[in-house]
C-alpha cells in the first residue's frame, strides 16, 4: 500500500490544538505517515512543550528553534530552516495551520519546492489589514494548493476572491476535535476547584494581541476595564508571556493583583480548557477561544473591532466589545438579559474534522511511497511516536 508522508507545521499555541487531532488521525491510518515540525515560534515551555505533551504529540520530529524577532526575521528564518528540512526529507503533502508567521513561511517554501500544500483553517477574514494575521491568512490562501475551511463564511470569502471550488473543502473546526479528544481529561482536571472556585462564578481573561498589549495607553485602559470586571465577578487571568512583560514594564501587574485579579502562568491545554469550561464568561482578544466558547455555550466578549470568525457572533455566544462597554455587556449576560444565545453548533463542529481531512487527502491522491518499507523512511522519532500512540 502506498504510504504518503505528511509534514504538519506547529508554531504557536493554537497551532498545536489544530495539529494534534490530524496527527493522531494520520498516525492511525495505514496509508499516511505524519511528521511533526515545530518551528519554535513559541518557545516558552507552557506555550509549546507542555501543550504538545498534553495532546499526546511527544517530541517533534524536527524542531527549527526559530524563537522571537520581527515579522520579517521570523518569516525569513522559518523559510530558510524549513527549506532545508523539506529538501532533505521531502513530503508528499505539507499541511500548515492557522495564521501565524510560520504558516505563511512554510506555505511559501513548500509551494516553491513543488510540494502539494494544504492550509487548514483557510478562508477566515477579519477585513482588518492592520492585523499581521490577516496578511498571513490572505497570502497563505493565495499560494496553497488545497484550502480546508471551517465554516460557510470561509467558503464564501474564498469564492469572492476567485478561488476555484475544486481547491476548497469544508472540513469543519478542528479545534473542537482536540476538545473532544481530551474531554475526559479536561473534566477530570478540576482546575476551578483547585483555584478555590467551588461552584462560584468567575471570568477568564486572555490578552496577547499587539494592538492591545503593546500600546501603554491601551493596556492601561484594559487594566482599568479588568479591575471593573473584578468588582462584579472574580477574574482569572492566565498571562501570555508577551503580555506579562508589558504589564511588568508598566507596573500594571501590581494594580491587577492589588484589586484581586488572579494572575497565572500560561497553562497547558487540558488545564486551560478545564478553567474555561467552568467559567461564567470569557473576555479575550484571541481567535480560537471564540470558537471554544461558542461550542461550550459560554458568553464571550472579544476585545477587538472585528473578528475573522463571524460565525461565532452570528450563531454563537461571542460578542465584539470595547473596554468601555464590556462591563455593561457582561452584566447583561450574567443577568440573562443579553442577546447571547445558544443556537445549534455550526455544521461540522462535531469533533470529526480530522477524519474528513484524511479522507480529503485520500480523495486528492498524491504519489506516496509504494515500497513495503515505506514507513522506514520516517525519522526514528516519528516511528517511536506512532508506537507510543498505539499506531
């Protein structure tokens, strides 16, 4: 049986949750062999290694060790480093996920090497080109050979941009595959109780986008907002390393702690989702958590002017908010008087997206390796990882 090697690119925390279900689905298939490549764009242990272990991915087959830097530096270093890996260990398919610098860098590299390249979570648009992620999304979709979309709005965006229908397959929301895969562990983790929230309500906060945390005035406004929320509902704030540095530089971490906001280190996936699952509300500027709260039916207030995931507003529990109106919106949600509703989950947000991805790769073909020992061409780590996962 031909065995097709698939390179899976992970770079930042949300990427890991998108890669994990697909890695496991490919590892369980006799005709595919996944190879995990971590670019090292997120290098904090709680933001990468611990989460990878949480999701059963163990050690990456290749770690590019890129680290921090400007957008140009990160993108360029990833292209150089992945180019060497792809040339020496050429895959049958390359799958990039999300919208970080590594997504675009590896897509450009793969396409220029003639490697069939897939973008998982394609077609999302915020219409805000001041966001680096929006540029990455648009450019990646422009060059990738196959576009796997999570929702009808993504399909519509690509059609409006003139993308041929045969390049597009709607597979659903793979973030929710990770949640269902780890649901027993999430339910058993008991993070709210360990923090002292035994049945009492709290609000989870995540902030990391440069527009919110890199501008001292905006960050101070957000700190005032969180202090006001804390007066109504206890706030639990797992702090992204970037945000932690900005808070410490300005002394605003002491203000948050002084009003009772619980500041925590970043959490691995299972513990974080245990915390979110028990929350009465979430305030965020993240992308993925808008989807997870929609899936869980938890009111979410997104501190941005636009979202690339409008389905979470149209069909879910998400609302765009500002520091000036988030408290009022939160009060309305807690009092049952808001427009937050719990409609049926969007189509294909069902925990089976990875299986649809595998089937689409099969349908699309690819050369593969027809020799009986095709799997032996994988790295030793990949083979060991498959054995540890029972493949």
